[in-house]
C-alpha cells in the first residue's frame, strides 16, 4: 500500500469498508430471519399460515426498528465524541 497514492489508498479503504458493511448486513439479515422464524413458525406443514406470516412480519419490523434506534444512538455518540 506504500506505493499507492493517497487517493488510491482512500479508494481501497472505502471498498474494504463497503465490503465489511455488506457482510454485517448479511449477518444481521440471517440472524433476523432465524430469530423470527424460530419465534413465529410452527413445525407442521411446508407453508406458513396467516398468523405465522403476521408474526414474522411484526418480528422483522421490531428487529429493524431496534437496529435503527441503536444505529442512531451510536451515530449520535460518535458525533458528540468528535465535538
């Protein structure tokens, strides 16, 4: 990396950050699906009934809302720490 220009180093770092963010998002989605499916889906049949579908949708909404609140809180703390 020593032979790269500052602009090239920045581009490499941005790419690495984007890839890390993508992995984090994929992990979060997998965890959400597993958590909500385990909580809401029964073991009978190969289809979800309307109650199970509603439960999964509600679980996902709560999961995403919580994630958004945590993300906002972390951003606020980071902003306050920089000032």
